[in-house]
C-alpha cells in the first residue's frame, strides 16, 4: 500500500503511531516501526541524556525509520531539540509550532519535519515554514485536541496544502484508513489504538479500564492539566474542579516534575510563560501531568485520568503491534476491493 506518506517516510504501511506521554516508549516505538509503520518516541518525561540513550537504543532495535515527538512547554526543551538534531532522528514530530523558528536554528538536511496541526490556518503556516508532512488531529482524538472534527478538518487541510497528510483522531482500523484516504489524507496516525496494545507500557489496570469504556466516556476538559485534554476520568475525578480543590497535591506534583526532568526553576519560569499563551496555569499543568503519570504507570484508575480518543468505544482487544497493523492493512484492502466491486 503506497502513498506519498509511505514514500516520504520510507515505511511499508501508511500507519503512524502518535507520540504519547507515558506511552510512546522504546518497546512500543520499535514494535511499530518493525511492523512496517512509523513509531514515534515521546521526548516528554525524559532528560536530554535519557532521550539520547533511548534514541540510540531504538537504532539498535530497528533498522526502519522512527520519529521523536516534542512540544515547547516541556522542561529543557532547547536541550531536547538539540539531542534530536545531534542524533539525526529520521522524523521530528512536533506539536504547537515550529521548533526551528522558535529556537532560530536550522533543520538538518535529511530530517523530515512532521508537525501536528488542528486547524487549516496552522496547516498552511507549517507548510510555509518548511514542514515536509503534517499530522492533522481532529476533535475526536485523545490527548490535547482542538475544536474541528476529522471528517471536516482533514479534507479542508488537504484542499489547502500540497503536503502529504496523515489523519489523526477517530481512526483504529482498516475502515478508518480507507475513510482517511477518501478524505484526502495519505495515511493515519493513531494514539489510542496503539496505547492499548501488548507492547504499550500502560499499567494493566488502566488498559482494562479503557477496554470497558465507551466513546461517551472520553470527554474534553481543561480542568485536569489546564489544556483541552480528552481523557477518561476515574470515578473520583469526575467532579474534580482543579488544583485548588486538592491543594495538598500541588507541592508533590511540582517536585515530581522538577525531579524527573532535572529542570531548573528558571526553566519552570520559561514553561510558565509558554503555557500563558494557552491561558494555562503552571500549577494545574503540573498537577495534570502527575495525574496522567500515576494512572498510566501506576494504575491509579479511580483517582486518575486516561488520555484517550472517542475511538476507545471501538477498541475491544489488546493485540501486538504486528497483529494490529496487519489487521488494519488487510481490512483496508478488503474494503477497497468491495467498494470497487459495488461502485
């Protein structure tokens, strides 16, 4: 199955695993890339030194292309970007802007820059600023989302840019892949579907809770980390109002973030300024990150949140990445043959 996405990225199938905090670690990324898709490592929760080690570990585990994902409000952002450049990562997946413009640096000649966008305006801007491809993230998706559904956003972006695009938000199977191609995309990027695979590091209790959840359970709220986050809240989090309703959690969350990333208080001030662009309080952001981590890593489901898209309502099993990618491509081919026969 060849598209401009497979040709550009050098992958067998037009299937991308989205970068996800506490999920997109080395075993998952390697499994996806080895199965013929594009695995993307999350640089979040890592120090620059840890990121360098994990990039090199990935290179030892797969000879296929992979990417690294980063957003500008992460601690030691500039250092993390430098590691990505130094290690000559094949694909740089970035959210919320252009790292090369933000830091006034040049992109490596052989690096593919593939930012995520949530509006047509962002897509056009990223194309003008030198993006090689785009991940177009619709409202149905998990994690941080915008306001426009994939079925509206994807074709509008495809009509307004010349870059190859991967549709994200609401995709989990072969039917979705064919639908994305019909909408003008040339591949799909999936977060939730890959989050609930055997190679995913998510705690078994969190996986079990997600499998029981339906599409209506994945809701958008800015109460958790201060940004528009789609997630499945635990029973004790449904009526959560914000950090001020649980002040005893603030200091542990701030210290945890600082210790894990080995960041300075000066860098925390930089993060505060970055988050102000989105009207997001630093304290709430830190508390939200801690909640996500304790849920996905520690299995604290009742008092936590599981970032997930509405597509969770169509996820019923926990396959290997190899099984999942093969299933998707086989189904897509069957659907396309059926469409040809009937139309």
